[in-house]
C-alpha cells in the first residue's frame, strides 16, 4: 500500500517573525499569503529555520495553530514537532495533529542521541501516536547522528512514516536510501542539492532560500517534474551563489537578515543566535544584489 505523500515541490521552512520576545503573527500571516501567492507548495512551520528550539511549547503550538488556520487547507502545513525527549515529541506531535497539521517533521534526537535501535523505537512511538504522515529529518551536522539504511528499512514498515528530509549533504548516502528504501519519499534538506535529489526520485525540497525566492524554488521542481531538466538545472545553478551565502553563518541567521534587507519584517533572532559578522553581511548583500534582488 502506497504511503501518503505529504507534498510535492517546494516546501518553505518558514522563519518565525519575532517582535522582541513575542511571535509577530501579523507578519507571519503576511508571509503565509506571500508564499501561497508565489507558488510555494507547502508551509513547514516551527522547524530549524523557524527557531523552534527557542520557542516554549505554548508559543510553538500557537504558531502551528495560527498557520493551519491561516492557510485554511490551501496548501499542506507540516509542523516541526521533533525532540530529543520521546515523550515530549509525542506530546507535540499529537497536539499538532489535533490542531489540523497535515503532517509532522521530526528530527533525530540531538545531544543525548541514541543507538540505531533507539531510533527505531523513538520514531515508531511518535508515528504510532498519530495518523498523519511523518517526515523523518536526517541532519547529522546538527544532531551528531544519522539513520543507517537498515534503520530506515525498519521505519519504512511503519504505515505513516512517509518520507525523509535528507540533509546530510551526502549524495552517495541519498542514492542508497533511494535504491534500498523505495517505500520512503525523499525531500532535499539542502537548497544546493534540489536537482540532484530530484534526479534520484526525490519529491521536492524543504527549503530555506524559498523564504526569499519562493517562485524560483518552486520552479526548479516544476521544471524538473515537467521534463525540462536543463531549465531546472540552470535555475539551480543561477541560485547557487545566493544559496551558499545564506549558509555562510548558521541558519537562520543569514535568511532572517536577508528578509529584513528586502523589507520583510522577519524581526530579531533569539539568542544564542546573534547578528551577522560584518564581513559575512557584506558577502550576503553582494550575493543578493548580484542575483538581482533590491535591498531596502
């Protein structure tokens, strides 16, 4: 039986606009409308880019609830509900389902980590607590651990574990996942690897750059799916310098900075994230202007 595909194309890992210590819901609403009108295929709320790690549960869940209501089923909403505490992840995941999220994104446990056996039990427990699709999030640069192929094979047997956001940056590993675990859909977790991911059968991207280039990121996927691989590749390469600049410091520092430079009100970062180094800021500005973006 085929698994439910959470979305196809460009899912934006949307920033959470802050006004001091509060979420700026007016701006979040404007950003959601901006994405829907510019071809974004899914909203991923409260992920890494959304600074969920510094959001208390009440604020985290309020952001999910607001996004679900604002989107109003126009495109899928995927809620980040991962935790390195399985009970906490289950609690957030169940509440996200109750609030109407179309799926959840759950990261591998960080800091305390676990064994491969522990990963199977952790994600099985999370998935079995809900009925909506679960996207596994593999990002070893942040968590210090990765799924083995054997672990993914075991997790693929869980009915609603539908996909993996693959952010290892290792195309050989991704090819093994595609070849050996075909039951799982794959999303690129790296904006510089959208086309390579699609070439291995990937279904899209969970994107940072889509915060400022939503239509272009959607188009990379659409061109590829429509058979125009060359056009898709050329757009990927055209965006590459800007994509690289958006990761010159830890995400989401550069993307929030870029949004504010473009006139969005993305607001402040939450410590321990801080403003960009001045030299890196100039590099980011140059990449933006070279791409043709007009700074405010």
